[in-house]
């Protein structure tokens, strides 16, 4: 593991975007949470103790998109024009996809990534009692592959 003690961390700044044009920007991010087959079935059937997992994760993702600049220090607060959150079930996992649109001077990829991360964390929180083994551990559950799959600007 690398040591980072040689990096000077005193100088941080928010990038000045005042010279950039306001254009329509879009970013799409995705990620997966691996779950037990029984847990996926419970989500599908609406039988999770805490309630509707995907509806809750959808709201959490939307809130996270809007609050990105509050949790990532150098992100600009930007006007959010639209958020779409979707879920697909795969073989042993749920995949979350978040699309964010904004008309502004900076991209929206951090907002899309934050939305995906919070959606997946919300799913984990909603199903954690079903995912634990006899020792209280999570042998199957993991979040992975969070990434930007598309970033565009037009105008």
C-alpha cells in the first residue's frame, strides 16, 4: 500500500467556472449491489420488512443528487433539471442507473455517481437483516462497479 505523506494537502480550491458557457449537460452512472437470491426475491415480491426497497432507493438517489455539493467539498452547487433512477435485476445483483441533467457551466457526473452510490447504500440498509449470516457478517453483499457510462453536453 502506498504512503501519501509526501503530498501537500493544504491548497484546495473550487475551480472557477465563470468563463464557461451554460449548456445542457447530462451524465449517466451505474453500479451494482450483489445480494442473496432470497433477498432479490423479497425485493421483487415487495416482502422486505422495511418496505418498498426500490421506491426508497429512488427517492434517496434523487435527494443525494441534489445534495452532492454538500458532501463533496469542491463540487459546485448546480441547478438540477432532471433525475431519472432505474433498477435492473441481474443474476445475483441489482444494478442501479442514475441519469442527471442540468443547464449550467459544469458537468453532472459527480451528481450521477453520488446518486448511484446512495441508491445502492439504501438498498443495503433496507435489506441488511436478510443479508447477514449467523455471525452477523455479509458474505454475499457487496457494492461494485460504480462508474460513469455516459457524459454529454450540447448547446
